[in-house]
């Protein structure tokens, strides 16, 4: 599985992603609280 890590809310879609499944994982971190994560359903990238 390829990863395209980012710390922003944008991802540039490239032709190399065509036909691959994409999920988005959000990680929330705040001092004094438990970390939280959420993951989207997978979608297949069109090319």
C-alpha cells in the first residue's frame, strides 16, 4: 500500500494514483487528551 502522508487538508491527485484505492485517515492529537483517529471508506481513483 502506498502512502501519501500530509499535514494539510489537500492532496494533489496524480496519474500514478489511477486505479488504486484511496482512504483518508485523520489523526487528532491534543496534549492531555487521548489521540483520536478516523478513516474514510476506500474509493477507487479514476484515471
